[in-house]
C-alpha cells in the first residue's frame, strides 16, 4: 500500500514538474510576495506591490531620475524629451515609437486624459492631492503635451512625471470612473510598458509577458510572475523548493539567510529602501491633546531617551548588516538622505545625566526614575503583525530599563494600533515610514497640524525651511539640510535605522539594475547570463 | 437575528477601516469624508444595518473597503479552494475516520485500538500550523515530493487536463492531510463509541445467532444503526471547514475564505467581514440541515418522529 502511494506521488511530481510537451520552458522570474494583488490599473491599485507591478505595464512621461528637483528629475520614458517654455510651463514631446499593447500609438490625448483623471480627487484619491500645483494639461498636436503650473517651484518636472502613469484614452475614456474597477479593462489592462498583462489567477499569482517590440528595448525575461503568499515561512519554503525564484523581504528574521544554502543557486541582493524606522514621541498628553505630554514634552527627556538607545546593536540584532543608521526622517536611499546630519552617538551616561538634570531620580529605589511622585513610565505601542517592530520594542524596553525608564510594550493588531495612534492615545509608537523621493512629502508627517503628524510635533521654523526648499528654483540643498538639522535637534522621534530591501534571488542575471522607489521597474533591462528557466 | 448580532458586534470592534486604508499615504479630511460617504460609514449605525440587510437579501454585500471590489466577487473567488479543501477533509474524516472508528470498536482494548487511540489523540492535540510546517519541511523542502505552498503552479498554460488535475491534487495533499490529522480523532471517537453501543444491542446478537458472517453483522446491522449519531458531527464540521482553517491556509498559502476573513478582520473591512460571516452562518444552517436530512434517511425512528 505504502509503495503504491509512493509511486503515485512520484508520478504526480513527474507529471506536474515536466514542461508542457512541445513547448520550450519560458524564461520567467517567479517572485514570492506577501501581498495579494487584484488590480494594477494606476488609479485603482492600492498596495505597494500592485504599484510596483503597475510600473511595468504603464509608463510615465519620464522615469524618476534620482532627484526630485530641477529639470533633470526624470529620464525619458513616454516622452523622448521636454523643454521649459517659462518658469511655469513645460512642454513634453512624446516618443513616436511608443505603442499601447493593442498596437495603437500613444498620443497626447492619452496624456491629457490621464492627468485629468489623476487630478480628480473623486477618481484618484491618493494622487490628486499631489498634483494641486498643476494648473492645466493641454495637447499640442498628437505628440506634444504642455503642462502649466500655478507657480514657479523646483519640483515641477518631478510632479509632472512621477505621480501619473499614462492610461489609454481610447479604451478607458468611455468607462464611467465608478465602473472602472469592475470593467473588462481592469481585468485585462492594456498599457504601454515593457510587459503586458497576461493572466491573473485570483489570489494565486499574476503573470506578465514581455512585449518583444517594446520601443525602448525588448526585455530578456519573457515572463514575470508574482505569487501571492502572505506567510513569510511559506514564501521561504516556496523559494527553497523552486516554487519561486525570488523572495522579497527575506529578513527579518536574519535566521532565514542561513537556510538559503539549501538551494545553492540563490544569492542575496539588497538595496537601500526608502523606509525609516523610528520611535515616535507623543508631545501632547494622551488623555487630553490640548495639554503638553507630562514627560515627553521636555526636549531633554526626548534627547536622553534617544541617546540612551544603542541603535547600531539594535539594527544588527534585527536586520543583521542590512540596515543603516538614521538621524532624521530622510531615508539614506533618498537623494536628500545625504543631507541629513550624523546620527547622535549612543551615550547612556550622558542620557542618565540629562534625565537627572531634569529632575528625574530614583527616589524610592524601585529602579524606575521619578519626579514629584510621577514615575518615568511610558507605553510603547507596537503593531503585533510586524516581526521587526516587535523585536525592536523588546530591545528598547530593555535598554530604557537600564536607564531607569519603565516602558510597557503594548502589542496591538494593526487596526487597533492605528485607532489609538490617530487621536494621540499613546506615549511612544514604533513607526515605520516609506518616503516618496520628494522631501516635500515629509511635511505630511512632520509639519504643524499635518494629517499624519500623530506625535503633534510642531516647529514653525522647520516648516518654513521645508517650504523654502520646495519653492527653491535653484539649489534646495541648504534649506533641506537646515530643515533636517532642525528636526533632528528637536527629537520629535528617536530615529533608529533604515532597513534595506533584501531579496533572495538566483544568480546569473546580468545588468541587474534596481530602482530604489520601485525595485522591479528596470527588470526589462536585465540580461540572461545563463540564468532563467 | 444572528446577522443583526454579527453586524453590531463587528461594528463595536475598536479600529477604523479608513485608518488602515490611509496608512500607505495619508488622506486629507475631505478624502476621508468622501470615502465615508462611498462606504456609507457616515450614516447612523441603524441606517447602515438597514442598507446592509437590503443588500444582503439581494445577495449584494457591498464593496470591500480593503480591495475596492464587490464582496460577492471576492468570496466567489475563494470559495472553490475552500470547498475543495473542506470537502476533501470531510471525505477523509467520514470515510477513513469512520472505518478506523469501527476497527477500534471491533478490537476494543486490544493493541490496534490502543495504537489508533494514541495516534488520533496525538493528532487532535497537535497544533495544525506546527504539523503543517513539519509536513512541508519533510515532503516539500527535504524530499521535494510535494509543493510547499499554493493551490496551483503558475506556468501550466497550455498544459493538458491531466497535468492540471494532478497539479491541483499535489497541492491539495499536504493541507488536507494536516487538517484531517487534527480533526479525524473526533469522527473516530464518535464512531467507536456509537459502534460499541450498537454491538451491545440484542439485534446484533440475534444476527450472529442467525449465522450471518461477522462482516454482515458489523456493516449491515451494527454500523448502520451507529452511523446516524456520528453524522451530527457533519453539521459541526462544515462551518469550521468553510471559514475556520485560517492557520492551515496561512502555512500552505492556500488562499481560501479563512485567510480572507482573517485579513478582513485585521483591516476592519466591515462589508467583507459581514459577507464571510453570512457565509459561515449559512454553513452552520446548511450543516445542521444536511445532518438532519441524513439522519432521517438513515434512521427510520427519526423519520417516524
């Protein structure tokens, strides 16, 4: 009986593993990801993974060029070039070779249509607010688009290229916006990028196929497949058994790396991410946000809590060597990350001295500092779904304990975490934030009264510096540098580290290029140097 | 009544679905108000409930906040995988499980009974996610006999029906075995107890006295009368297998209704959560109904009542 079962298993393995008769096995890259993607239409895609896939199907006028300022903020994609007509006008010349995947040429009508849709807050909830400085988008003939801005500022080209992917007007314009999500176009979108939509097996995988005649150069990898696997353990198992070629975010835990030799063809690739992890200090009292926080409103206390943390050891424990120290909200991978000040050094002695100078002493000998009968005790909110943040919480708790600070770790499921964070019902929250390539986007979290400024940090000086940088028409670096220094010296948060994006992937690909803000965007330029399938 | 209770319990959970939605990119107050209008979250709870019931009657559970797609579509996408896994496990439990239960009763107190009891209770006491991980480690990672995760392989485009069917079966084996191993003990224990009771009845002794073979006595007389009480288990198992296999779905990346429900609960996706809750309620009612009907079919006394 057992032997018969074994034979059946082997037969099933053989049948399924064998390539389909008469067909050469395609050269494809299977990527195991933790999210489920159901839609890659730009205005409808909701997750980071969906946007990354969308970047291979739908092009922009230009691809992000490594800075958000000036007229070199983009490199040509659908537009073969652009000219500045005056301080508020840019003219884009479309590449006449650009085609939709159904063969129709990409025209200025498509661009005007896409911008109008993206600027409508009812149709593109998350993008419209980023395009408020665009006054008009007009077509001049079939191949030229003119974009006019409300005022002169340094990030015009960035705004005109980064936020809007171009949709085919001839296919989408007739679909009422409310029906787009359930339309045939949404189920099989037609783009102009290096890969075209092939197949979505709902909840299982999404498959793109290369466009051989792609006007910027034919991709070497013929199929890109994303397998949806929410559990990290399952993703690793898929990778080790050949069910996937690439695993995103293979750490934490770092122990995963030790299993990679089980499939010898794998190697580790890492690139700096646009994310920063930090402990957000609430500067208002949790019970009554009209009053300052009884402990954390004091900048010296925030400083002491920051320099009392051995962040280098913490990063190593959680991410191994795949994280860099952070000193400000600017991720080191962003172009403005280089303008950030040096991280403050770990100095527990100085931290203890600072706390003592502010009147915090252990008067009752219980190991917890106190002042006027109030113990130096803080709640540390952490989303329980994040393995890395849970690990960080425990290390912070221990390191603060050695300073005489009592931290109560409160793990909460994500919805509860967000529900308490929004009204400011916390002392310290362990946050992780992924920035856009523009420093202006940081105002959302660190500007006075901004929607996502949950710690209620407010510095008019800092805000005016960032505004000055945004409006700068020449070199914004001095204003950004001053802004980053001001924020870092105010200690609205203990900026911990910027984790890398770490991939396990097969070796053998050539010309491997990653885009930090959308890692797979340049996969069409990779070459097959003996790898693939 | 059950739906009303579910609706208000779910709405009383702390958390805001729009906060989860805006985590990626902060929304302005105007955008939040617009989304609240779109998902009727700006309405009083009573009005929301009335709207929900109005839609539910037509089979329309609204649009998922998390996915931005109709709930019915999302549920229908996952349902086939859930039913495939659930039906396989039920089949194992109600064939192999019942057969083993009968063998235990026939060998009561003997080594076979003791071994099967030990094995089944060990399975029952084993956490499903741990067992799943171990099976993956052995059969997928070490031996490479079976796939580690998912319910199908990509890249079978143009493959024949046989290849596709075998591929699905390969993916089904480990999750089904895991779920069956941790649940088969119930049907075995129930069947054993019911069979022991039946074997003590005078009509069994009478059957033996009439010279029937042991097989005819066991399966034709004792088992038939022992079966109806075991079938009540079916009513209990059906809803659990429809939405309750969350851990196994996680371990094997088997994208069924369990993981959909868990995700909806985490994101406070009220419409989706209500959609899956309604399905679970329907499974409870269906399970009870099916077991009652089977009971009536198999037991003449129940028909008489």
